[in-house]
C-alpha cells in the first residue's frame, strides 16, 4: 500500500510538471503579457493547476524544470505588474478611484490576505496601531496597504516603496481623492537597497513576494533589512508552498539570518501566498 501511495504521488508530480510546462510553453510564445483573453486564460489555468495542495518540493526539480520555474516566476511578475498597471490606470480615471476598487479581479484575495496578515501581526506587535509601516515593492496597485489602512490599521502611516516611478504615480492617484488615505499613504521612488537609516523608523516592514525573483536576490534584500531595521521590529514576508512555488519565490526560515522567525502560515484556499513573520534580533544577539 505504501509503495502504491508513493507511486501515485510520483505520477501526480509528473502530471503536474507536465501541465505546468505546457502552460509555460504557451505563455512564452505570447507577444505581450498585457491583460488579454489569451493571457488571462493561461494565467488562470496556471493558478488553478498550482493551487491544490501538493507534496511536490519545487526546489528539488531537475535543472530543466528549475529553469522553467524561474522563467514562470519572472513571467508571473511581469504579467502581475501589467495587470495592476492596467486596472490602476482605469480606476485613476474616476473622480473617486477607491469607490470602484472591487472591479480589480483579485481584490477579494487581497482582502482575505490583509485580514490574515493583520491577524498574524496582531499576535506579535507591541503597539496595536503601529505609527509607521513600510511596504517594499508596492507596485501600481498597492492593495495590501490600502486594505490594511482602510480596514485594520486606521491610524498607521504606510510608506510604499517602489523603484518604478510610473507605478508610484498610478498608485498615488488611486488614493489622492480620499482625504484620509492620501494623508497616510506615502510613496517613495526609491530602491530599498539605498535606504539605510530610514528603515530604523518602521515598526513593521512588508516585503512583497516579487521583490527578489530568485533566492540570491531575495537574500540580498533580507540581509539589507537585517542590517538596517530597528531591533525588535517585525518583518512580514510573502512566500509560497508546494506547487505554488511555480508562481512565487519560496522563502525558508533559514533564509532569514538576523531575524527570529515567529510564525509561518500556508493558506490552503485561493490566497496563494504563504506568510512568514519574523522579528529583528537585537544587535548583540546577532551571530554572523
């Protein structure tokens, strides 16, 4: 029975890799990843293929499949940016863009993810309403900041960092008509690797899933945060688990030197990202 179970899981893995590879091949020949019927259909297929719980360890794939995974994460990042920019532009044309924000196709996922992250955060934060939170890699549609600021952290100032000036311009237009959020949502056209002393001011730092598309780049950012964040402050990271690792980079607790990992949460529903929360270790405890 045991060998039959393991055989089934091997067949399931092979089928999963076959399906993912096929979708990747179809995506890679598209001329553009801007929202369109073909793009939307292929990414929907990809998400539906990767969402069911799977025992697969994507970090142990063959070299060829690892290459496909790396390319898929890059394509997902590009497509996500284009999708957000498309909807942010559409919403920005309204007098009150936030009145229409539910038209963004993944809005309810962000509401769920925001509730989950706030619940996790509230277990560990010393101040129930932090004064300043940084979100790194906020993009043209900074929905995490908007959801948290609107629904959960109603006095906190959110500092949104993105190196893409046009993304920040679109994002700031979304909140400009809202008298409360326009005061509490700030946008910085800055590479976070250039921010040193400023990081000390944040009680919580969020790191978007697509900042650092591979382990080496992600580690560079994490190490920079470990060096410059305030001791005792919290880092919230997005990761992925199982087959969802074809969509987003995976962050392991071992990727966080300088931090004490407090919790790891793997959603099983349509919220794709796993969440890690870690506390910056006080400098005297740092062991490099």
